[in-house]
């Protein structure tokens, strides 16, 4: 019974009204409403933990000159024209560039079977693509 008064005292203390207030959020980052003097400190911390290094200018990728870009665009345009001509009924043509030769023909003629032969001039490698069921849009 000696602990009874102590227990009652603890019960009364625990049941008293406690004071509470609102939780108030104060942002730290000045970008989100924080104090403007925090920006230098936050930037310093961000720079300290940043491990990203910009790639060096000698990344192994060569920049094309204007002349090389023009040649590549013209090759692309010629190939595009050749392939669009196929859709209108012209089923043969050749595009010859410094790097490759593209030969398009219908084999046998009038069959609707298109043969596209691509030959790499640098390596001598050749690829043949067969497309069947061609019906031009005359």
C-alpha cells in the first residue's frame, strides 16, 4: 500500500491538461520560401556532394563538317526519293555514294517482288533485302 499514493499521484499528473500548439513548418530552401541567407550554404553543400564531372571535349565523337552534313543530307534525300518512286510504280533505281551502293530492282519484272541490294564499298560487305507483294499506287 505504500506505492498506492505514488500511483495516484502519477495518475493525476498524467491526466492533467497538457499544452499543445500548431506544428509550424519553416522552409529552409529559399526557393521554397526559406530565408534568403540560406542559399549560399545550400549551394556549398550541393557542390560538395556533387560527383558529376562534365565529359571532356575529346569524347571520341567527331563533329561533322558542314560539307559532310550536306553530303549526308543529300544521300538521305536521294534514298528517300528512290523509295518513294517505288510506291508510284518505278521499281528500279541505283544510288551510288562514296560509302555504299544501293540498287533497287523488281525481280522478276512485273512480279511485285522487290530486291534491294546494299553494298558497302569500304568493306565489300553486301546485304540483300527481298520485299514481296508490292502493289504500286499508280
